[in-house]
C-alpha cells in the first residue's frame, strides 16, 4: 500500500518486518544479510602441561548458526565462516572445559587461535552395572565412568582398565574387544575394575537358570478386613466371591537382575507350591496379572492399598489335588520390565471364577523350613560358547541330561547322553555359590546313554546340606545344565 525504504548498516542484522495493508491483509518479510564466507578460522589445541596436541576434542562455534567439529590427530580444526561475532566452546574428557570463548571474525580475515587445556585429576571410577546375570560362556561389554576433580563425569572407554575376577578363572577380560567372557561353569563371582589407584566392584552370576525369591509377598482381603495387613503369613490365599469379605488376591514383588542382553532370556516362569490338602470338586483357573506399581511393602499392603491389575499374563489350572507345584509363563512381562530399566516387578495371582474353596499357597516365610516351598521367579538363559568365532553349536537331544527323582532325598539318578565318543565326558555338581561339590568323569570312546547315582555326598563322602545344586554335563563342545533340589 506504500513504498518502504530500509537502510541496514550493521552486517550482522537480521530484520523481520510485519505490516497490515489498507485492505486489512497481513504481510511478513524477512530481510537477511548477505553473508561473507571469505573469512577463515584456524584453532589449535594442546595440553597445558605436556604441550602435546589434543585430538578428538569436541568444538563448537555459535552465532545465529551452530558449527561443530572435532580436532584431528594434530589437535587442529579449521573452517570458512561468515564474518561476525562467535562464541567458541571446547570439551574433551579429562580436561577443563572452555565455554563461550568470544571471537570476532572480520571480513576476509584468517583468525588463528592457540588454546591450551588444563588436564583434570581423576577422583573415582565407577561401574555402571553393579549386578550382572550371564549365561555360561556368554559375553558382556562392561561400561565404566570416571569422575574428575571438577565434578564432571566421563565415559572410561578410552582408558586401559584392569579387570580381576574372584574366584580366579571364573571369567576373563579381552582387552581387544573390551568384553568380559564368562566361564562355562555356573558360579557367582566378584569382578574388580581398576585404574591407577582407583577401583570399583561388580558382582556377576553365571547360570543356565537363575532363580529369584520374592523380596515381598502377601495376600489382601476385601470387605470388613480391607485395611488389614497379612504380610507375615506362611500361606497366601486366593478366592473369588460376590461377597468382598471372601475375596482374596496374592501379591509378589521380585528384584530383577541387570542383563547384558535381553536376547539371553529364553523364557521366564513363575512358580508357586500349593499348601492345601483339600480336593477341588472341579479344576480352577488361577490367573497371574501384571500390576501398576512396585512401591508397596510387605508390612503395609492391604486391600485398600493394593496395586491395580494391568493385564492377565497367563493361567495355571489347579487340579483336583492342589498341593503341588504350579507354573505361569511370564516371559514377555519380565523382558519388558528389564528393557524399561525397572529394578523390580510386581505380580498378582487371582482366581479365574467364583468358588467356595480357600486356595492356599506357601509364602516365602514358609520357605525357611523347606526351600522348595518358596514362590520363585525362574529365568532360563540361552547358553553360549566361549569363542564368538565358534558359532556352530552341536545340537543334542532333549534328554541329554535328566534327573529322577527331583526333588530327592537322599539320592537320585542322573542320566546323560554322549554323542561324541572322541571327547571325554564330565558330570559336575556345584552349589549355588559356584563351588564344586562332586564330579564324575567318563573317558572317551563311549557313546550313548548312561545313568549314575548321586548319593547327596561331596567328594569327601560327607552329606551335603539341603538346598539347590547345579548339575552340568559336558561332552566336547556340548554342554547342558539342570537344577537339583535336595530335601532333607
């Protein structure tokens, strides 16, 4: 609607013009400067103590635009830029950072900047994972961080770290691949990471099957007892009724392990042992549910303060004789929880239909006298070979290793199948600490199935304590493990 003349004298100015025409329509114009890219900047970065160039330092130049670069092996970077005012920031782990260093770049100028970074002192080293679960022969890439005296935290991947394992030989560290390789024998071990005088400890469990007892379990009851806590009972009850006074749910909380790789999980199941001697008139569905929170405690949970159900995960059919072991498949729920970095998971068991019987299961409090009674989360892991280059696993029949009876007292028969007669076979029993209890060795030249009896005694002929034991069979590159339950 009118002529408009604008004079811009400052080279850095960007101008936005808005106006409304006589007809009421809005207009917008962006007036941008003509850039001058004939200017150059050259930055050189060295160590303030040694004078050596600092490579791989992250550099940024900021004005109305942002330019980023990384120094080369000679500690340098350079570029062509428009003239104007910039701020320079430099970050290199282990050195004091430079933030917003002011720079003015003139037209057709070549600006050379020499900067010296002051090295920082390490005050601590820390493993990012405290507890790790590995399957036998698998690999794990440890991650450690270092703290400097200015409070900054950096990845320790550029440092040459030393690793030691106790018991000795339970794992090895490959400096080339930066991987910890687990042994093929189930065990629990301590891994110590060290750099100069700084150390940190990590605990590793190697197992084909990893059993987790609940950190809390309890049942809740509706109606007039909805505010009552039943957290210390030796039995857990489920029942469904139209009358809330007779409705009961059982809750379980488990602490989840840190896994190096979710693909290690083959399956996960939840186990309960029936505590009733009653006989059901008809089969009953017991449904396990995921819940919305893990913040409850065994001493305070009530019907009024119970976690809400999210979805049904699996159903176990309770048969005529309730007093036996029952299992639910909860693989996806546990995988999802570990993938979401959750440290625990809460599960709830409820009846699938209305019924008149009180259904009871043993709680973790009852397991103080008999271990097998305890509710349990069982993770089954994929075994892997020690060498990543040797990916050809010799598949073996499902009955390569079987134990009967199991649980047992005082003895059991262990059957194994050998398909490589050129390699010796060993059958080894370890306790849950990874200590060798008993071993049987068969010389090479034999193939087929064989059974031997283990009498529940160690290598010195002394009876071992009641509890869980790992039984591992190895024939050449083939191996399989199972869990034994000795009841006294």
